[in-house]
C-alpha cells in the first residue's frame, strides 16, 4: 500500500485534479456495489424469503447511515474548507469533533436496535416466519456492531476532505476481498464452517467493515510530518462547542435528508409487502443493483464536495464552476450507459440474482422502469455534493425531502389505479427525474451570482 497522499484541490489542471481525487472514490464506490451485490448473490441462493428478510433488516442499516451522515458531512465540509484556507489546526479540531459525535451516535443507535429489535421489524408487517427470522438475525448483528461502519464512513469523509481518496480505496478493497471469501463459507456452510444463512451474511459484513476500519486507522499512523490532518487530532480532548455547532449546522440537514429518504423507503416497502416476498426481495435487491449507478454518482459527488469545499475556502468560484461542468459531462455519459443496460437488458441482469420465474418477472419490470431515471439521478447526486461543499446542505435537504416524499402519495395513487408493485417503481422514477432537473437548475442559478 502506498503512503497517504493528500491533494491541494485549489490549483493545477481541473480535470487532472478532479480525476486524481474522484477515480479512487469511484473505484471505492464500485467496491461498495460489488460488496452489496456479493451478499445478495449468495443470499439469493437461499430463496426470495431470505433475500426479503435481509432486505427488511437492512433497512435499519440504511437508517443508521443517515444518522452518521451528520458527523460525516459536517466534518468533511468544515475540514475541506479549512484545508482550502490553510487553517490546519482548525481542521484537526473539526476532525476530532466529528469522530466524537460518530462514536456517540454509534453506541446509542446500537443500543436502541438491540433493545427494540422485534417492534422495529414489526413495522414492516412481515407475515412469513422465515422472512421474519432472517430479518431479526441480520438486524441484530449489523446494527449491534454499527460502530464499525460509522467510524469507517466518517474517516472516509475526513480523508477525502484533505484530498486523500487512495487510502479509503485500499481499505475498501481489503474489505471486499474479506467479504467475498467469508460470504459463501458462512452463508452456505462450506467445509468446516456452519451454515448460518442470513446471520452469516451479517457476520461476513461486520467482519469486513472492521477490517476496513483497521486499514483506515493504520493509514493515519503511516504518514510522517503534518500532511495528514488526522495525525494529532484531539479525539479524547474536550473540544470547544463552536466546532460541534458548525458540524451540526451543516450536517443536520444531510442527516435529516438521508433518514427521511430511508423512512420514505420504509413506507414504500410496506406498500410492496402487500404483493408478497418476491416483490419485497425485488425492491431491496433492485436497489442494490441500481447502486451501480448511484454509488458511482455519489462517489463522484463526494469528490466534488471536497473539491468545491477547498476552492470555496480559497475563494475560487471560477474553478468551482468549471469543476462542476466537467463532472456533469462525465456523469451524463455514465448515466446513459446504465440506462441502456437496464432498459435493454433487464432480464439477464435479473437472472443473476433471482431464480424463481415470478420474481424474475417482477425484477425485470423494476429495472426497465428505474432505468429511465438513471441519468438524472446521477445529476442529482453529483449536484448535491457540489452544493454541500458550499455549505448549502439545508437547501439540498429541503428539495430532496420534498420531492422524495412525493413518492408516497404518488405510489399509493398508482397502486390504487391497478399498477401493482410497478406503481412504486414509477413513483421512484418520476420523482428522480424531477429532482435531477431541479438540482441542476438550482446550481446554475446559484453560480450566476458569482459573476
């Protein structure tokens, strides 16, 4: 593994600078996608009920990511802006505050999930005993040990803020390798290993996340000098309240947005559950398949967030505008590729993860419908990264929560009109298209004020 390398994002050729930061992040996003798809591919061999159970239990893993987004985004934006303005000591204070909040949230969330597992799962009105057992087992393990992914996400954000995206990439690569080895061994019980099914998937996931955390922490101590702001941070020191206040001001809207998005998805999952375990499995696995596009766009958005944050701190608005234009062109191409794949080849893709004919049919329809929104969804996520780098997380949250929330009445209406589970798919597609257009126009309007 190479030494930690930070980047000054406020100078040099923009495309080269963005590529140097974005490519490892996008590669890490691909690894995250492969990570999730590997889990689902092996669990898929157990049948749609096991897939549905893991999908339901995994909803609370998703919800937890919204909570830690407060510390991650608040820390990342503040650290990036401090790096851009040359305020290294302030960047270290912000890093320490972000990690302290992360540990607090991780412990509290794990306690709540372990104490209230049964009533939390009951929200989804799951009737099948096998699906219910899988959901409870998966949730207890992954949410009970959520401190590992919490710290991983925040550390990744802090590394990215200072221009180092290579260390998180290598950490995620190690985690993916571990997950790919452990999944078949303990899900299916190969050789001397017991067959643990859904619990095995959870154990493989948390073990891999712990390995990622170890690599990220090791990266802090591998670097000499002051090039890594994570060296010498005040993790166990009382940090002035002003740092927490700034992190919360920027991070709370992002956390609310992510948690609201998850809550909306929970309501939609309850709608889908009325059409059976196959529909639930499609909804959850379909989201993992779709992560090929949104994980990549979100990863590029994270790079753009750090790029915009540093250049905002350095007061270089023209550089921000040009960075956005370059990013937009690249992600439009990527979105088109995913659209063509989902719309033209949904059947072969669905066959990779499902084995029951009726479920394959539902999954094929899901991919075709969602395919039409992929391009503008990429634009949405990229633009959220750019606006958040400016500190405008409240604006992003308002737009996203409003339009994503519109999925609930729209899906209900379409289902009542006889669309079946496809009513949910179309509600997601229509709102994603609207969000992409509105976020693009919002950034254009804000950037004009810099002239």
